[in-house]
C-alpha cells in the first residue's frame, strides 16, 4: 500500500482511455465502432411496456429470459451462457474467476487495450505475442503462450483494431493445444460475412474456450451495456454462481436485450447493410490512396497514403475541427493509420469529401 491507500498495482496503472463521447447532433461520430443504425423497433416496444411499478422489485438475478433466448439462437443450453453488463464485465469476471494474482495472461500486440489494464487490476502480468506484419497470429502462437504458462489468453476475432479474421478452424486448433483458457472476444463477429463462421457450439462443448459476445456493436445498443459469454458449464457456472455481482443486470436492460436478440430478421438486415457501407467506405478511401486492411468488422483501419504530406494524427485533428470524429492511435505500429467506424452513406460521403482537401488532392 502507498500513501494514497491504493494497492501498488493500481497506483502504477494508467486507466482505460475511452474514445471521445460527445452529444452534438451535428457531430459525425466514426470513432468508437457504434452501429450506424438503432436497434430493432421491437426493442423500442419492449421499453414502452416497462412500468415503474415493476422496478420496485429486484430483477431476475441471472437474466434467465435472456439466457434462454440466446441459447435458442445458438442452439445450445442456457447453462452455457452468462449475461453480463457489456462484454467488459465478462472480461473482468474471467480474470477474477480464473487468473491468480502474479500469473501470466496471454494476449496479442496489438489488441483491445482494456485487456492489459484489467489484467493489472487483478495483479497479474500481461504477456503480449506480436502479430505478424499482416496482422495474423504467428504460427508459434500456442507455443509462446504455453512457454509463458498463461492461465488465460485473450484473442479478439475479428481483430481490433485491424478488423482481420482468424478462421474458426485455426482457433479450434489453438484451443486444443493451449494449456490454459482461451477467451475469444467476438465483439465484432456479427459483421463477419461467412455465415458458417460460428464457434458457439464448439465453445459450449469445449474444455477451455469462452466466447465474448456484445450487443454494443452488432445490435446498436452500446448505451444499454449488455453482453454475454458462451462456454462449457464448468467455466460458466463459477462466474454465474460465485463471482458475478448479485444483480449485475437491471430489469430494463434484460427486457431490451432479450427483445433485440429475438429479432434476428432485423439484426441480419442491419449487418448486411453495414457491411455494404463498409465496402463503399473502403472503395472511397482506396481511391484516395489509403491502404485499407481487409476488415470483417464495422470499422476499417486505413493507412495514410505514402505521398501524403499530412500525418494520420494531423488528419485526425483536421477532421475533428470539422466535427468528424475518427480514431487515431499513437502506437508505433499503427501511428500512420486511422481507424474509421462504418457510418451511414451520407456520413461517409462527408468524411471522404473532407479528406480530399486535407490530403491535398482533388475530390473524386
Ligand atoms: C466493444 C468491445 C468489447 C465489449 O464492449 P461492451 O460495450 O462492453 O460490450 C469487447 N472487446 C472489444 C474488442 C470491443 O471492441
């Protein structure tokens, strides 16, 4: 303990820095990978049927209606599912339930920047394996993780912040050979085009795999804070019965999340539309000389043209002045890139129109 009463691992920690959140109707917000469109109208209806009288009572503690709906969707048993306050709560539950202080936690470099922070909160050590130059897992990934005796390893797929996809077959092979737990963070999996890319039944019957799902991106509900985990009972049960907060999800969230995942017709339309916009965005950026990493998520990591006299950071600031937010990361490996969330066509058109003069090229 130090003079501020913080544990030393907390005192040494720099907190997570969220993407800028501003409530300005004129703002074009392409910086935090929110869905371009709202959730299903059935979610709105579910909200309208909620009575304040119902909130006098505690909510159902384990979100069982949601778990049943998610189980039906994935054709697994509700006992293979835990509902959490965003995917982020699941990450914390996984660490507090399965990782000893002092242990190693595997991840990749780059990855979701919350993993090392949550790992340090648990007083465990992040062990990062470098991705290859084309942002893939290296062939000896499993060996590196096992050599470090990682108790748990986070792999985000599609990868953030690049959008690249590792195949289900490759992940199954990794999970079979890895000694510790494998957490596959599927926050963006709804935007994967291959309908056969589905690890949920595999995870439910696995020895050591938990999937993270989120309603924030695919279902347009980032403000609701709802996610869930999929895994075998021996991994779900201890989080559900022991380490979860007694009432981790409020009644309103449970009702809305259940309505949202039950409207798969709407959800699938949404993903198709967002993916079509992604293609348009990539086309527009490529035309201007950006190099876009092939993405299976609702964002694109775009490399600033070599010929550009303007740096990625300067472009980020110039766009911000024009009320368009994208994400810039100072990390060395991507400091010449911008991460741009897929938006609505008119938002993307505005972005592209602004980029031309910033780059000093004439608009196409
Ligand atoms: C958005 C995101 C999550 C989960 O976010 P929640 O809003 O807490 O559900 C998890 N992992 C990655 C990589 C994400 O981008």
